[in-house]
C-alpha cells in the first residue's frame, strides 16, 4: 500500500501506485502519475500531467510542471534495467517538459540534484549527473551523462554539455553554446565550439564579492591562461600567491582536480 499523509491532496484522476510515499501537504493534480518507488516529501506540488517514476525522491517544496518526466530510465545503451536512483533536493522548480533520468549501475547508479534550482522548459538532466544548489538551467539546456554542475552556475537557453564535463560554481554559459571542455568556477563561456571569454564579473558582483577580490581573481585568470606554460603548470605556480583568496583558490583547485575532460580556454581548442 502507498503511505499517504492525511493532508495530501490527490486529484481523483491522478494515478498513485501502491508503494509510493506521499508527504504532508503534497498536491497531485489531474492525470499525474506517481510510481511505486517514489517518495514525495512535504509540500511537493505536481501539476497536471506530471510524471514521477523510478526510484526517485523529491525534496520538500518542489514544484513539477505539466509534461515533465522525472525519474525515467537512463538513456544509455549500457542500461540493463537495473534499479538505480534519482534524488532531487528541496525547493526546486521543474518546468514544462523537463526530463531527469536515474543513474546507471556501472557508475554507481545515482543522479543527484541539489536545492533551490530552476529548470526551465524542456531542459534535460541525463544519467549520473551531479547538479549543485541554486543552479539555473534555461529552456532546452541539455546535460549529457556524468556532467557536474556546481553551485550557482547559470546555463543559457539551448546550450549542450558534453558527457563527463564539469561546470564550475558561478560559471555562466551563453545560450546555444557547445560545452565540450571543463569550465572553471566564475568562468564565462560562449560559442560553438565554446570559448572561455573571461570571468563572470556580473555574477560575482551579484554574489557580493568585493571589487578588490574580483580584480585579484582577474589577475590570477590572466596568469593562468596567458602564461607561457600549460594551464595546469601556470595554476600550480601561483597557488602560494593566492592562498588567502578563496575565489582564486576555488579556480586553482578545480584546475588541479582529476577530470576526464580538458579545460576550456580563451583559445579555440583545449590547452591543458
């Protein structure tokens, strides 16, 4: 049997399968489908025709719009029907036609989405992705499998992110961009192929980062990408100088981390 809180409101034309867990204050509109292994926490709202399926957990306060399909099987030729999961955090807005897939067994079986995110119409989160908090994905954004999007990144409409790529915190991706390589925190990338155009100064300012700090991060950016050595060698060479600057160190740590992808740079093509 389903475990349905007394305060939940379920339209008589919705389908809630036995086994689903429905929390206090949940609202499920007409023609919605909720699968037997789904958990909807407090105050989740499903508008008409929303589908939540698979072994999926939706955090409290989320709102899922019509025609969204959350928790569908991974779109991978390697998926053999194993039971994998999708976890969505709290207070996310999932607009019309959004799709989010569960993970694949080969890579741990988990797709994880954080809190306070905005996913606009027809955006897609593929299997095994990791999405942080306060992320905005505009209409028709496409994340391939195994992508990592860090906190407060903004992805413009219609951009596509290559599998295994990382997009750093506070990065800004322009609309229709092709993101083939990792994008550093606070980076701003545009174009097809995507080119790193500098720092997301507007976003940094809105985040309350002081002007002096922004200027310092700009100097670090120039040293990393305009220096004579490789990006990673240049970044390693300035670590001591910027050890007291949190934002610069976030960039340097991102560059030093292991990755399956090269790094986006101000030049077309990878430089590592």
